[in-house]
């Protein structure tokens, strides 16, 4: 199946649930492999925040992402709508710090996205296929999430708040095709005791009782109900026979459980790939959803590395030999650590480093026990990534790459003289404003010896610049 985006821009407007500020959210078409991104157009330089579980900073009454100084909150309903419709790539421009709450569901976003139309892109959709059980459990709360193999996406949710009113509820989605009819219209819910605390804390300034199910989890006399009505700006409220305030009528008997399923889908979208498998969630919440998403993302990253082991054929003509590499990179003996390039595309590169005992550093690292330094493995990755970055400019010999950040670096096996290092660098996101974010993996044969996330910037060389530092 091909990746997709929307055909034309479309906007929705509303208020943030907690800030109460009016915001306009505009969905814009995006290219293949772009994924979901938010852009704070109200901030200087209009920073972009990727929908990535690594950027989650809060799960208090919603999921919040932050990159640098840019923050976007309550993203789960929007991401749920995109996932439910099978839309892979969208840029979301927002002129405030929080997504509009709309009617407390994902349906307004679904309707806008359907209105925008759908366009297929010339790239295959990559799924995260669950091939073995993956689980998360919080022993304190009893929350548990489980991913199981399945030919398609499906999900079940069970909630239990020890409430005589709500009781245990179960919801199931047997096919993503049923999302719009069975899940998208289900509203968020809150207990009266939570509502009172949130009001006292000055939150839910944008809340409207018509976009949330309020559950009376304790007995309330008319005096209390009148006082609550005053706080909520209502003339009066009462509790109906189902233990729900009469501000709304349930759309499904298990609407709260269905909304929890909506949230699970939105939070798990933060792994960056559509899931092919069955999700079973017991008493889920944003915190547990995000922790589970981190576990899934780790499995996805590991699977991609193992499935994507480059095949090195020494008899095959290289894409770039060492002289061509030297025309692109400023490095020279003894610091040029890439001998040739065997694969090169717009989103990945594979380089080769032949390790020999003639390397000068083996004199001291270590005598009678030569080991290729881990820091130089990262440098070799960076130089290989520099070739990928400079591949996108017209005059690569006049640019340098500089390291900005190295994350999640691991060294898994020794590299010694006689080994051939296979250096694979993959873009984790499109190059933007000269910033290159890559996943690097170094192999010897089919064995991973080191890995890490590298962020670099490509900079135009000036006349008095001696050259870059390899990343």
C-alpha cells in the first residue's frame, strides 16, 4: 500500500481545553516519509515539533510534546483522527500551544480531513508488524498494555475505575475501517471529583460540559449540584439515572471505554509507523500509553536495524571511491575514515571502512590488544552521514558538517584489525534548514558493533574556514 497525504489544506478553529485560548489548526499536505509534524507558527522562526514519543514531556490530562522552546499539548485526538483515516503525512500548523478541544472527540478533525481529500504518494507505507508479544505493566495501578501478532490493526480496551456508576467497561475495534463510525465520535469523560479539582487549579478554561461526559462518582445533594452548576456557568445540573450529569446524553453505553480506545490509538501514533497487530489495553491512560509507545518504538528501531543489514559485495563497483569522497569531505590522513560508499539515496547511505593494523592509533589503543576506538566508530558514522547530507547540495566540496548532538549511543562488540566496518546512516526526518538528524548503525558482517543517533548541521564554507569537524 502506498503512503498518503491530504489533497489540499484545511483548517479548524476552537479553544484549548486547559488554556482556553482560541487557536486555528491548519492541516497541510506533506511529502512521503514526512510523518506527522506540528509547527508553531505563532513563535519566532516557526519551530517544528515532530510527533515522536521521545518528545513527550507531560501526560497530565493529555499528551504534550516539546522540542526546544516549542510545545504542543493535547495532541492525542488529532493523531487518533489521522491514524483512524490511514493518512501518513501531514504538517499541522497551530497558532498556539494547545490543540483545540472541539467537541471532546476526534470527529471534527476527521470531518475536516475527509473534506481536504486524500492523495496517494509514490512511496510504500512501512508498517510496524508485531511478530511476538510485547507488553507493559504498571504493578501499582494494574494498568497493562499488550501487542500481539495480527494480520491487521485491531484493539480492545477494558476500563475499571472502581466506580459503582461507571463499573467495568469494554470496547473493541476489529478493523481500522470502523474507526469513523464506532470510535471517532466518542467524547472524553471526567469524574465530578476530578472536575472540581481542575476548576480549583484554574485548568479546563476552555472546557464545555457539552464536549465531555461528567460522571457523578459520589452522592450529591441539590445544594452541591447548584454550587457546581454555578462554577460551570450553568443554570442547573442534575444526575440522570445512569449517574451522568444531564449536560450530555451517552452516544454508546460504553462511550467512556470507546474514548479510551481513541486515546490509545492517538498516543501509539507517536511511534511513527502504523501498527499491524492487536493492541489489548487494560485500564489505559496517557502515561501508560506513552510508556508502552516507548517500548514499541524501541522494538521497531531494533527490527529496522536487523532487517536492514547492508549486503557488501567487494566485487561491485562502489558509488563513490575514496578520491570522490575526498572531494566532498574536508578530512585527510590520518582522519579520513571512509574508504568507499556502496549505497546512496536521498534518505540513506552505506559506507565502508577497512580496519588495518597500520592505523596509527593502534600503537596506543592498545599495545598487544588492538581495539578500534568507539569514538572513532562514531566519527566514521558521522563522515558517512556527511556524505548523505552533502549529497543534497549542488557544490558539496564547499560545505562542511558539524556535530550538534549525539544520543542513545551504544557499543556492542569490539572492532579489531582485519574487520570491515559497514556504516549505515538513515535520515530520521527530512533535512530542514541544514539540520540533519540520522540513525547510525555500524556492522561487522551481520553483527551490530555500535549505533547512535547523530544530529549535524551542514554549513557553507567561508574562505577563512579550515574545514568541518566531521559532524
